[in-house]
């Protein structure tokens, strides 16, 4: 049996690589966003038994090219770049490393919020260009405002703690979390997305991308927000109808948005976001810190090693536990 583990990215934290190597496996690193025929060709040559997914998509054709694969482990939480149904149909376990990067992602979300609210980007640009635009500038305080969190997992809960340190009131919507989770964090629960958008000054997205959550930030919900609202997205780009967001920003209804993720990554060169001064944009790197990368990498690698060793895994780590009929 092959001992190869494909890593769909150019690197892994040394501590995470050591988890694989110490267990007798050979990491096979791929260039960023290797997918489709290129990925399948490498899979046919290397015959991996597992895949640690970082960049690029794993689709149905990959599983045909790599019949020896028994487990897929995501370097992070979101698995929208993995065809989970195709994996499940073949009995392949799909794992994730949810929560290991919560602090880093929440910190980045706060950084985006501050950059948008305080207009850091435009002010930095104007100073560098020799302009001193203090006269007439009006900043914005965040204290006393209300932030609405879409979903209430580990990252959103950390975001709530940070927001409260700024004296920001926190509300959240998550139909899957128990009431006591909200109570423990001192966060007000709302019963619908429509209510959340209509009652909050800031919306921060922390939901996975599913058919049900695709484009949940749409023209109607943006129009329902208070004038001067802010959107923050460190989750998945597909949660936002980007044309609707662009229109809401251009009209002046929204004050701005901070985006770390996009519907297409990288976005096309002609994307209208590039010319919008109300946007702060980063290249899907909210969780990319040394500390988070090490924790996430270790969790993802350990999941592969434990599964292939026949050890039982916490049900919460198995993304397709329902499809595989694994008890929660």
C-alpha cells in the first residue's frame, strides 16, 4: 500500500509535516491551486491514500483518478472546495480542523472592521500622496453600535468576545446552535436572518457555504440594513451576491465592506471591486498566521494519521458523518 499523502499546497507547518512523517507517511506537495486534470495526473502517479486539502478543488473526477484514497482532511473548517457527496458515495471520510484558527480569523475580521470604519486605506493613501485631509474628515466610533453575526461557531464566538471589548452590542443568528451557547457568551439570539440584517449596524459572516447559504447577503437584506451599514466577510465569498453588494456601496447606502473571501478566487482582473474605495480587500488570509497554521496543520494531519491507524475520531471532526451513517 502507498504511504503517500497529497498536500494540495506548497507547504505545511513543520510540526504538521512531522505528524505525517513520524507515522511513516510521505507528504507530496503540489503547487497552489493544482486541480482538475493536473491534480488527477499527479494522483494517478503517486497513488495517495489520503489528501490534506489546502488550495484548489477536489471534485468527483479526482476520486476516479485516486481509488486508493481513504480519507480527505481539510486544512481549516470550510469544505466547499471538496465534493463531499462524491467522497461519501465512495465511503471516503472527509475531516476538517474547525476551530483551530478561530482567534486568527476573528482578529482579522476585527482588523477589517476597524479599517473600514476608520477609513484607514484611503487616509493612508492620501497622506502618502502629500495630502493632509484632516479638515472636513469625520471618523466613526464603533462603541455603542450593534454587530450581527451570521452563524455562531468557534470563530463567531471569538468575534463576539472581541466586539464586546469595543463596547459593541452583539446579536447572532444560528439555527443549529443550542440556546446555552448564546447564554454562555452573553450574546442575544435572533430568530431570522432578516431580523439580523434589519437591526444591526454591522454584519459579520461566519457561516459555511452551502446551497442554503449561497448569496444570503442579497439586495433585499442589504436594503433592509440601516444606512451606513458595514459588511465583513472572513468566511466564504459565495455567501454574498457581489453585484448587490457593489450596488449598495455605490449608492452610498452602505458605508463600506471588508472582504477576505470572494465568489471566485482569485477574482478576475476586471472585477468592479478593485475600483471601489469603500472596500478593504485581503486575499483569503484571515487564518494564515504562524500560530493558527501550526494548530490547523497538526489537527488536519493528525486526523489522517488517526483514521488510517483505525482509531476512532470525534464525530464533530467528520464532515460527512450523516452520509456515512456515523452517530453524532
